[in-house]
C-alpha cells in the first residue's frame, strides 16, 4: 500500500480519509468518501453496480455516473485496482487492497484473495531472469506481476 492504513478498515475517520485522499492528490467529496468507504469495507471485489447499491443505502442521491467516475479516479490515483471481467461481457470488479497479491477466480464468479504469504511466494517464484527475457523479447519493461488463478 502507498500508506500505512489498511484500506479494508471500516473505521477510518474523516481525517484519515482526507489524509489518504490528499496523499493521492484527490479532493475529498461526500460522494468519493461514500464510494471509497463502501469499497474498503467490501472484501468481495464488488462490481460498480454492487457498490452503487451499497452507497445508496448511505446516500441515495449518488448517481451511477458518479460511482463509475469515482472508481475510475480511485484506480488512476492508485487507491484501488480494477479487476477485468473473467468472462466476455462480464462486469469489472474493484479492489481497495492495492498490495501486490494473487486472486483466485471461482467458476461461480467469486474472486478470493490468496493469503498474503502464499501470494508473495507465488509472485516471488517468477524468476527475474524470466521477466528480463520477456522484456527483451517484447521490447517492454515489466513493472509488476498480476497472477490470477482459476478454481471451483
């Protein structure tokens, strides 16, 4: 994480949230706060529509466009990750856990976080030489590793 607070801590006060937003170059609005809080307290990698439903329980005036725009902004500034749909036409999901970690995508569509110790072992098992060779062959620089496992 880019800060020392656990994003899945549902007890962040307004000052902590304001500090997180400021650190990431964002102005805190009540809509952004509502969307970010809903994302941080949800470990199920929700879709934008699921977050909209949660946010509406707190603030029914937040629009669908605001939720989508806020999620885009959170992803762009590094406060959230977008998880592409695993099926064609499926909805993207979102994750406030910005640590490098592995996801396990189940047949029923659920996405689980692989425990941090196992995620680290999986990610660390990719040899640096392999990443360097990949970069040379494709003419790119690998900036990170994202591993998605499939399961039932």
